[in-house]
């Protein structure tokens, strides 16, 4: 069982660090117009749908016995894929229906034979519809490695898809959000290792490590996004702060936003076409889940969690979505 830096950091050692996800880097936004938003609600075992102004529309889909962790929508088909902190990846059509005839493919995409007890968590698509999926744990003493698997668009139509070639093997201790940089490299955040690492998806080789910038600023990055000029933005897991590079791959990392409700853990970053940032917050997690067993926690706090909108210039924070959310891990933009 993975140990965290601090035993009081329950949520991300066993839940939010396991898979806190809010994803879409600026340069990874699909070409189609953004019309609506999906947000995973882990405690209610659902994916919730909002309009582009953050108004709740409906429950997009149930995740049954599973928590919604990381998820992503194919830019080709609109199919939605969700990780669950288990070996199972759930699949839905863009209408929210379970994938496959009569929903028969809902839980057949299972990676346990590849990853054992190291649960997949972060997901991101490339422009051709290939899915990249990263596992969570990377502690060598426990035999874990954070691996990034690739699945072709064609394989994803099958009941039991098979990954393309060997995975990318990373040395980070905890995996976080996946995002594409301006060079077409796939990058992963690691709050525990205090870094962001970028890999060539073809050669699977490490091409850049942001450790000196990120660690030097004392940041524990859960989320990341790349803006114009390959400028890196990260969210710091336990402080609710957002930092942006002054110069690409040079730094320093400058604080641009803080002030989310504490105590809380924040997740992965999303960005819209105007450059506004979106950050989910699961508030007071340790108190809400202290002493309970994962997947069997009973939450007595009935108030909704929040997705914040952050102005990247002024750092001003406003509530974007603040209802029908209990344990948001990730938010994505969709054209449906």
C-alpha cells in the first residue's frame, strides 16, 4: 500500500493522488467548438453534464459501483472513457449510453493483466483518436512503476483493446495529469516527485524534466497545462495554488492564483480556448473520509464541491460549477 508524505493526506494517497484529474491542455484542445462540460463526481458515482457557463444540465452517466477518476472524450467518435481506481476502464457513447451492444462493453476494457494492482488513472487523447493512459503508483520498493500505455483508435472499438507496443516507463513516484506540450511530447505531473516529465511518444524516451523549476518552488503538481509558446501551468495539490512559468523550460514558476477553500485538495487543470483555467476542488477530504475504507466511505457533508474558473492574467477566481458535485476529479470540454 502506497505511503504518502504525510499520513493525514489521506485523499490523495488513496483517492485524489491516486487519480485526481481535471484535464485538457491549451494545445490539446480539439478543433471543434466547445459547447458543454463533463465533470466526474466520484462520491455520487457519476459523470455530470454542464453547459459552457457552468449551469448543471443533467447526469450524463452512472458509473455503477465505480468511482469516476480520470476521463477523456475521443476527438474522433466522441466516446467517453473513464478510469475507476481499479483495472477497469469504463466506456460510454457521447449520449452517455454504456459502450457496446446493450452496454456489454461497459467493463470489459480491463488492464489488470498489464498493471496488476497499480490502477490506471490519467487519460488523454491525441488528435488521431489514440488514447494514452497512465498508471498511478511508481514506488520501486513496492514493485510499482508509473507506466503510460497507448491504445490506437481502431483498438478502442473492440471489446478488449490491446495497447500499442510497450508502455513508456517513468521514474516518478506518483502519476498525475497527462497533457501534450507544444512539441508533441506527452507530459505527466507528479506531486510526490515534485516534477513534470515529458516523453517522446514514438521513442518513449524522456525529453525534458521540469524538476529544477517545480521542486525549486516547492510545488506539488497534480495538474498541468501548456499554453502558447509552451508555457507550463501547474496546480499544487495541497495548497490550491496555481503557478505559471515566466519563460518556457526556464522559469521561474510564478504564483498566479490562490484562495480556494481550505482544507482541500485540488486537481488537474483544464483550459478553454480563451485561456481561462478550470480547477476542481474536493474540500476537507481528510475529515470527510478519516478512518473509513476506500469505496465504502459515507460522506455526511452534503454540500457540493466546486470547479473554479481562474483568469490567467489577473488570477481572479470565481465559481464555475458548484452544484451536483461530490468529489470532482476531472473536467473536460465536449462538443455534444
